[in-house]
C-alpha cells in the first residue's frame, strides 16, 4: 500500500490546481448601504447532495461568493434523503464541509435545515442551529420546538407551493406563532412571489424572506439586473452573523425578486434614495430645465408621476444615467417632483411613493 | 412511520417539478457532417462526487445535453476517492446513475474510469468498460490489461500536466503500445494544448482526443465560439456507441480547442469545405469582382493567402457572411484562390492548406 | 492648386481604408423559405440626411447588409426637409448614392419616397418610383396619382401615429382605394403595432407591412430574436426586385415584430412548419414517450395545447431544441398533437392553430 | 403655401418624439478621479457629413453622451470635402449644429478641425478654434500659424498611418515644434498604437493623445472593458473647457486603448491606486493569509510579481474582486508586495511598477 500513499499526496496538489478555480472572481452586487445599516445580500435556503440537491456543499460557497452574496444558509431536507443509498444521512455534514471554505472567502455561513413535512403544515427552515440531529424527530411541533430551544430562527417556506388551498394558515401555524416559534415567511421562493405571504408578514409582523431554494448548480457567473438569484437583503448593524440574527429578529429585510424590491417602506425608502443620485439641473432654455439622474444600483428604477410636474414616466435601467427635461419658472431655486416607484413594492399591489428634489440652474 | 411514507411520495413530485429543469433547452453545435460520416461532439473525460468532482452524476448529462454534445463518458478516478468518508466507493455507480437520464435525453453515455497513478506513468482513461471494479488493483500494467480484456479503449490523459520532463515516453508506455493496450492521447485537456502529444499521435498513429476533465459544474449554457468545452469530434458512420467505438479505433477524430480545430488533414479538409459556403461572384465592376462566403460553423475561419490572388487575409467569424473583393480578367469563368486556414492545425505549427474556387459573374 | 489635387488622390485611399469597414460581416436572419417561395427580409421605410434622418444614405446599406436584410427602400420625406439650409433638396440623390454600394453588397435597393402630409390624410410611402421629383406637388391626390402613374406601390404608414381618431379611414382614403392607388398599410412601424391596420388589411385585401422608419443610425450589429428591426417578410418567387414587386401586389407578406410573426395563415402555416423540426420519439418508458423538437428560426416558438395530449405549453426559444414528454399507448405508430402558436398572429388576437405529428419509438 | 407651413409645425413634434430617442441613457465610464484632479473622458478627433464622415453632427453628441464621455471635439477635414457636391463647404457649421445639443446633455464640446495635407507633413488637429475658415489656406505652415494665433492646441494625428517612413520627424515638424506650434501627438488612433509617437511625446514633452477618428456611426451602446472607443483621459482641475485646455497644455493626459492605459507614471500611479482597493486580510490559517482586492475601474488589472512574496500573477478583470492567498509570518502587522501592472504602459514596453500594502489579520 505504500505506493498508493505516495500517489495520493501528489494528487492533492492536482486537485488544488484543477477543480478549485482559484482565479475565480467575485462581482459585488450594487445595492448600497442605508443610513445606520449595512445592506447584506443573503440566501437562506439551498440544498446539496446531502438531501435532494445535486452539488457538493462547497459549490454553494463558490456560487454565492462569485455572485456577490454576503451570507448563505445551507438547509438540506431533514426528512427527505433520496441519495441516502449512496450517501448515508449525516445532517450536520453539509455545514461542516462548507464552513472552512466560507472562511477563506469571507462569506458568512449559517447552519440550517429544512423541516420537510406534508403540506399542510408545509416546509420550514430553521437557521442558526447548533445541531441538526435533534430535529430528526417524528412529531412536527416537537421538531419546531427543538429548533427554537436552540434559539434558531424559523420561517415558513413557499407556503402555497401546492396551491393557496394547501397553504392556508391553520391551527398548527397559530400554535407556532403564539409560542413565538415562527418568525418569518418566504414572500418569494425561486421564481414565485406569494402575495398572501406578503400580506401575512405585514399583518402579523413576520420577517420577509426571498430565497433561491436551489437544488441544481447555479449557472450564473454574476448577479445581473436581468438574471439573479432571489435574495433576502438584510439591513444589519455590521457584517457579522450576530448582526444578521439581530436584524432578522427586528424584521429589517427586503427581497430582491426579478426586477423588483419588496419590503417595508421604512427600509425601501432610504434604499431608494441611496440608489438614485439626483443631480442639480445643468441647463435651462427659457422655462425648460435639463437635469440628469443616476441609478447607482443593480435594480432598475421605474418611476411613474404622481404630481403634475416632470415627465410622466422616468425609466432608469440599473447603472445608467438618464436625462430628464421639465418646465419650471425662472425664479425658483428648486422643485420637488412626486413619483411612485412601480417596481418597489411596499405591500401587495402598492408602490413606494417618493419625492425628488432638484436644484435648478 | 406511516405519515413519513406519505410525505415522501408527495415530495417525489416536488423534486420532479423543481430541481429537474424540464423546460431546459439544448443548443446544437454547428459543426456539419462530412461526406460519409456524422460529426459527433464528444467529451470522454469528466468527474462526479464519486471521485473528486463536485456534482451528482446526472448533472453531467444535463450540461452535455444543453451544450449540444452527443456523447459523454463519465470517468471518475479509481484510486483517488477524497469523498469516500461520506460516499463509500462504488466504481460502477456513476454510470448506473446517469444511464437512464441519458436515454431520456437521447445522449449516448459510456461507462469509463480514470486510472490514476503517479506521474509517471500518469493518468489514463479507459472507456467502454463493462465493469470498473476489476481495475481497482494495485499493479498498474495489470490494471491496463484488465481494461483491454474488457475491450476498453485506453488513452493517455494530459501527459505533461506536471511538465514535459514528467510526461516523457517511458518503457512502460512502450510496453502498453506494443501490447496494443494504448490507443490514443489527449492532445488537449481543458485549457491546455500539448504539442508533444499532437506529434506523438501523428507519429505513432494514436487517436487524438480533446476533453474537458471537468470537476466543477460546467456553467456554460451553450457552446459558443468564444466559450465552449474542449471536445473530441468523432467522425462516425452513425450516431451509436458502436459507431463511436469503430471511429475511435480507426482514428477518425479531431479536437475543438479554443478557436482552433486540430486534426488530421484527411478530416479537417472535408470539414472545412462543409463549413465554408463559397458563393458565386454577384457583381463585377471593371476587373473587380465581389463575392460572398458564409461560415456555417461555430468555429471562426481565419484564412491567410498563399497564392497571389485574393485578399491577404479573410476573416469569417462563426456564423457570418463576408464580402470578398478581388481582381479577375473578364474572360475567365472561375478563379481558384489558395489559402491556409491558420486556425485549423494539421500538425504542431502547421495549418491546413485549402483551395477556394469561385464562379465569376 | 496642383498640390491640392495630389493630396486628394492620396486621401481617397485613406478613406477607402478607414471609414468603409471592409471586413464588416453579415449575419443572416434564420427565417427559412417556404414551399414555392424565397422568404426575403425587407425594410421599406427609412430616412437619411436628405430629409430628417441623421445618416448619409450609404449607412442604410451597411446596416441592412450586416443585419441580414435582402431588400431596402430609402424613403426620405418629400415635403419635410429640415436640413435643406445645409443640404439643398434633391429628391433623387439618396437613391443615386446608395445604388452602387447596394450592388457591391448584393442588396436589392428600391427608389422610394414618403409623401408627408398633415394627419389626416397622413403619410404614405411610394416605392418602385422612377423619379421622385414629380411627386413634389401641392395637391395630395395629384401626388398619389403621379406615383401610381409610375407604377409605384403605395402604402399607408403608421396610420394612427397621432391616435386612432386622427387615423380614421376617410373619404380621401376611399378615393385612393377605389382608384387602386393604395395597396398596403403598415401594420407595424418601429415599436408600434396597429391592430386596426391589421384588421383593415384583412378586410380590404391590402398588403401587410412592418417597417423600421429609422432616422437615427441603427446600432444593431445583427438581427437577434430579442433585438431586431421591424421587418416585412416577402414571399417571392426569386430574389429580384421584379419578384418582390409581384409578391407585394399579390399580398404575400408577413411582419416580424418583436417576438411575433404577423400575417395571413396561408403563409404563416408553411413558415411554421419550415421553422419547427419535429423529431421522431427517441425513447419510451412504459407509456411515457420522449421526443425532441428543434426551432430552426430566429423567432421563438410559444405553443399552447388545444387538444388533450402533450404538455400544456411548449416553449422553444429561437435556435434551440426542446425535450418533450407525453404519454401514448404502446400500440400506435404516431400521434398528432393540437396546439396554437401564441406568437404567430393571423388576425388581431388570433393565434395560428397547428398540428404536430410525431412518430413513436 | 400656407398649408405647408402647418404641416411642418406638426412634423416638428413628430421628429422630437421619434428619431431623438429621448429616453436614451448614459453609462458612466468607471475611471476614478485622482488626488487633485477630475479624470475626464475625452475624444478629440471625429468626423461628420461635413467632411468625409457619414453622420449628421448631432450623432456625435448622442454617441459620446451614451458612452460616458465628458468632452468631444468635432474635427472635420478642412481640405478634404468629398460630399461638397451635396453639402456646400461651411467649416464652422458642424460645431454650430452640435453646440446646443451638447449643452442639453451637459457634454463639453470643442470647435476643432483637421488640417489634412499630404503625408508628410501629415494630418494635424487644431482644437479650441474660434473660427475654422481662416485655416482654409494653401500654405501649410501659414495654416498652422493661423491656428496658433487663435490660441488653438495643435497635435499631430496618426503620424505613421502610411508607414514609419512617411511618418518621419522632418524639418517642417522641427519648425512647428520650435515655434511652439505643435503641442501633442496621437499615440493611439482608433485601433492603432504608435510606439514611436509614444517615445517622442516622452522625449519632447508633448501631450499624449488617444482618439477615435470615427467616420462611421459608433455602434457601441456603452463603453465596456472589451469594446470601447480609444480615448484621451484628461486630468483636469474641474469639468470645464478652460480646465481641459490647461490640463492639455500641462501634459496631464493618459490614453485608454484596448485593455491598456498608456501615460506618464506621474498620473498612472495615482490612477492605479484609485482603481484598486486592497482590503485587509480577512483570514489566516497557519502561515497562509487570505485577502481580497477589488478593481473599481473599467480597465482590467493584470499584475506580475516583481518581488518574492504573493502569487506570481494577479488578474482582476474590470469591476471584480479577487481572492489573493499568500504566506506571511504570524508576528508582522502588514506586508508590502511588489508587482508591475503589465497593461499600464509608462513608456514603450515598460510597465508601471506598484507596491501593494496589506494589513494582516
């Protein structure tokens, strides 16, 4: 067996060189911080070969890093283990495998699991667990209680994935809610938005989540306005796991879904003003004023006029500057235009209202 | 335990719906057939979680299908099993897992393995195996003999990956060659081209290969001229595994590497004429003739003049039509221009010479 | 002045080398011929600096050539000449300037003009003119009559561009129609589709047009499914101007607008079958059959099931192959699936119905 | 003629709405300011239909604005007027036409002209002219003197465009230089780099220029690292024409050419440090330290190690963050790595040397 050992030691460097694409690069997501908080880009729902995913856990770190994420939670199904004939069940292994690689890449990584029961009651993610094993228990509420005893944060995943009928709020959910065992809901999961989850979060003060729930490899090289993972933005006091946990408990999140931002006005409004830079007017010809506005973010800005002044719509694709022309009398120093941001959603079917103040030339 | 069973049966359809992206589409590679043969796009070297790869075997089928491949061989390392603490070694499992999915997608799939020894003697792929287990044996030549007793096709991988010094042709290789146990070499592996392998293949009549050797997920949605997997083109009598095997034994291959085609002139010349459509001249002004040429393939065509007539260079990016202007007397019916195709390589540093005959207007 | 002459002769070759990008290439549009006819890609409406456009006429040839068009008509406004202070009006100059360059590039080029009156009656293109000058006359009907006396083909442009109210069919249009002076309408102009024009064309047997009406440089390097000029497809007996004229008179056109094809079922149905290649089923597992279909065109195919068999929708992006799965009993040789092509429009709000026959394995 | 007037007034709004794509957006170029100076993106060489270009002058404003430029000079040939049969020569018209549109878009626009003589002496741009007409004079040196009497800035264009032999420095150039009538040279023109111009600029203290010399429409929607206009970066005290002029006189420029920056070390070094953000190491495992570096610019950064510490090469594509791993003993607070930036050129074949200081964790 001696020769074999020698072979293996050489192979180690083969494997460092080839499969770990060391030169791989990261593209930051342009979603600025807001006053008082860091805007962290997070995905709290994903799978690996240790449940029904098809990638080794480290792939989840590499994908998230190159796409500009700050925080991930690996959340394999506890009860559903279709590969267990080849990979014997070990609920804590995925986290153990990703933890080191995450540190090397300065990615924050959370131990999680998906409690996967019949629908209803449905699927729930428990994140910030210390040990997944105790959750592998038959009784559903016992499992949820176990998670909470570990101070885990528990949220309801894609509640209506089998239809609104199967996603109703039942007594079991009330029990969880009343015991303070349920802390959030996925308003968006993958390519689906659940308006009913959105409404419940606002009504019951639950934290809003948007997650990928990826099982396949994520093929995206970077996050672009046109093609990105569904993400949860967490407004945290600093870039640490403790700060993420505090922000989730305080409900300071928003969801980046398709070309929309979904969240409470308290956070979307400062985020909007951090994204849009309104420049002073640079030219006037008679009563016509010309100014420019720059969208510093990776989310398009689609504005619809609410007042009487300014163009009817202003459309600023991510990362671009637009020329805006409007009329204003010569004797005023600035004007304030009233718009709504049609792709910033503060409640189902409700856009964020904003005011744009422009200094005149 | 009864409730658990019910949960699982529901989950099966969850998993069919979500992770298996059924609507996923395939982009054919534009590399036309040549007279007498189908041009099959093949990758004979790739890894999964069953050795040091990071994807479940089915991912290799999905990637190959969407990228327009016809044939793949899954070739996990026999001796190098870094995940075996989590996934106990089973050499035949990767093939068993991919076989069904490959049939659904009409992809031809070959059982293979990588014999992974110290360098020298190096790494060798054995493909068209019936059973990988007997190859897991200590003695290297015994292992190669085992493969050949199964009628496997054996080729030497990335022979100089540790430098030309460590990739020398040694007695052990002569033994394999003399026993007819070695049938080909990788001229290209991933992003590396080995001119010495190219020379040896021509000199010793070995079959030329170009393979990906992927360990990571392949992020490419499709094969493009600018970004594609290193592939082996096999000129086969039909699209079956038997025909692939026959073609490999007969040495009818070429390699698509970066923006180059590498192969014997016997196959590159007809392939060139299948790729380039030369139209009759459409306009004449005095002695100046105008004609167009269309590159019907996914490989750029870069031509350099060898004779005295025609433009000094003709550059036809993949899939485009170029306007070509040259002078010709009024009283001839056609002209023949002499060029070399600088990105079609028939030996190290040797381009394919071609003749273009153009009917004059 | 002698030195100046020498300077100029040298400059000629400077200008041949630099601004005329000789190596510029053409990307053919993938829209196949139909039985009996060539499918020509045409744009019959565009402007240059000789009216209110901002490019020299040759630019229109270069753009059309690289984008894969076969036929263009340059149609500067007769009555609207905003640059005439710098460029004195000469209605026939744009055609004279483009004609030679079009021949070099094998592009068919038509002499046209836009009759540009108040709306109503609106703007009308006259194409296949021999001399534009006589159309520069005050009386509108006299102008239209002049065009017809030259055997020009006359169509109504963007009839409702100032709103449906200003685009009504009036007595003046009836006069034109009754005199057979009006032969077609723009169903699509630039990024606008006019359902009322679509309905009138079907009702009054007018030829359907879709044109760009470009004034700016067209920045597109090639025509892609996502980003292309609005075009008229002409189903012509051959690729000549005479054949185009015959096809227009016979109403054999369709419009490529956004990701839609708009036209009569007589031509869209054979075009659909020329675009979609349905392969025989390649695999069966119990009652489940797997087959693939290839969209050979540059227009996406979005199919919605009309019958009871087959997937509810089939979505085949341009140039891709899709995997289709359906159930069929073991004892039949083929099945015929009924679908509608939701982005092939045979009348306002009416999709093309199609039948797909699949040989079973 | 009264009805005609009414038609025209309506057409004016047609033309405002359609051909002037008002919603067109601008993409800023990411090339940061350096201490004490704004980094302005400038193109001082371009043509219109008023000489041998093929676009109306306003097109030059639209292109420059959307591509993120700050300053343009329209520089039509004085002596070469191939369109004059259609557009009678008026040397000051191009500037008059662009000036208003430039103001609306906050683009700085300079009146210029290209003095276009035989080669030798060659072509020279005069910018910051007040009146182009006096330069239309037969004697070359008289023309250059005229330009200088207007306080114009004069630079030699693409001096070796007809070969180094025809681009020699002759007595006439010495006369210009000694009279202080020649202030700069194009080191890059379009897709050509002239090392001899580069050397002369350094030797004779001439200002370095890189310009597009566009005649055709510029099809680029935005400036990308892979595809952008050749530009002159001007390090100006503020964003005004006066400041541009002062900076040109002081030689504070660099050239963005392909994926290279070319300029004096005095400006490239601070620009490099403004582009590259080096983060403190975030993780240590034994002696291995992990840190990240972010390239905040639109120019790739290709670093090659000069010292003994750090990876041999660091490749940071535009806008990305890279992970860098190196060894360092545990008891030091920071390390300084020595590299050269292979695509920042401070003289022909000479890269910029840089030091990277990294705080250790």
